[in-house]
C-alpha cells in the first residue's frame, strides 16, 4: 500500500495524507480519522514502523525438549507455536540456533553449558518453568525470553497467551448461555495450566450471587484417551451427570475425550450437557459436534516473541524489569455448547 493508494481510498490529496502521517499540518479530525483508518487497515502503518526500526536481532538460540517438536494431535499446540516462530524468523532473516534435549524437561547443567558455548543475540526457552534453569538464564549476558510459559518470580520475561483471563472468558460464555452448574475438567499441568484453573475458580466465585457453582474433575494427563477413561470412571462413580449442565475443559484434547465418554454413556452434546474446550486445535473443529472452544492465538506468539526480543536488545543494560506479554483469547462458537433452555 502506497501513500497514493491511501489518498485514493480516503478521498483526499497525497499531500493531505503526508501531513496526516507526519503531523506537519492542522487537519480536520474527520479527515485525519479517515486517513488513519485506511493506513491502519491496509497494514501501511505497521510496515512503516518496521522500516523505521533498524533490526538488531540476527540470531536466537531456541532451547526446547525433543518431546515438544513432533507434529501430532496431542502436540498440536507446541508444534503450532514453534512453527510460527520458525516462519517469522525466516521472514525476518533471523537465524535459529537450536538446542534440543531428549525427554520432556530441560536439564539446567548441560543446557547452560551449551548456551554459553553458542553465540547468539538472544535466548528463547520454550515452555519449561524449571526455577533453577530460569534463574541461571536470567544471569546470562544476553536477553532471554520464556515462550508459552511464565516465570512466577519474574526474572525472565515471557510471551504467551492470557490463560487466566481466557478461562474466565470461557466460564463467562457458559454463564451467558444460562449454565450455573459448571464442572472444570483438567489435569495437574504446569504453571500456565494452573492459571486456567485459577481463572475458572475466580469466575465461579464472582458469580455465586446468580447461582454459579463448580466442581473439579481431575485426570492424570491431557491426552484424549486418558480423558475418556477418567470421564467414564467419574460418570460411573457419580451415577451420571446429576444436575451438571456444562463442562469447561482446560484443553481441547480433554474435551475430545470427555465427549467420547459422554456419548458412550448415552448423553447428547450439547442437548444434555455443553462442553467447552481451550486452545482451538484442528481435531476439535472436525468433531461431531464441532467443538466450541477458547481460541488461543498460537500463530501470533512467534511474531510477538521476536518483537519482544528486539525490545530487550534495545534496552539491554537499562536494568528494566522483566516484561510479561499475554495475547488475548476469544470464544469460538461451534456445536458443542448451547443455551441451557434450548438444550433441555
């Protein structure tokens, strides 16, 4: 998009567009708003800002465990985040220097040795909240970010999604549909997953005055098969749903397993019970019924992380506090949730 095109779409002269963008003349508020709207929606402002900022980031060291890399149904979230980072690095000409370790967790000693041996402008640690590792990384002479996780002590900055508020948003959606007895289905995950549980609990507590009440169904892992087994046991132990009308699952994988178990027991989703997921993975979209969910902007995390790393490099040495960047979530309505009056 050029200034000439913006002028044509705004119905003003090229010189007027130039004055608006550069603030070099007094322009009426109506004309200014019209020009800025076109410039913003066309992406011109974003590209102009990027051109004005001299890139300082040439290479990043990506620290991740091998278990986070495969592309499959149970690893969709991690794969999507890391793939978005890879694509954004390629678009910006930023070299990724991978440090991949076996297993599910990063071992601080070997990881730090390899970090120190490898030159890079910055370090991105993917989804590992090991306090010992984060404390050591925070002391290095390069900026470091935690991707898709959070450091509770705020020594290391992070980029991820708003897990707590995403969960509150999900519960609010079910409350708006008329549900009051809403169960959480989750697993003992890392700090970010515990934030989702905290958001659920806060939302229920804040709406007790209108009859909101909750219960927690805890399973051993987030895999759909385990969720289905746990839901079968729960339904057997509780002799069915009782007056429960909705389930908020802390991950789409859990929702997929829960719906399977509910169907086996003869329950109809959403007529008998609404089920809401979290993440918005492809498998959930392909279900019958398609899964309603809290959409996490996974594909935007990589871009935001590189923007944040640029900021860290520009402010290196300023002794600024670590920053926590959380991207907002949205509700995606499909077929697994319904208003309670219509459902019953």
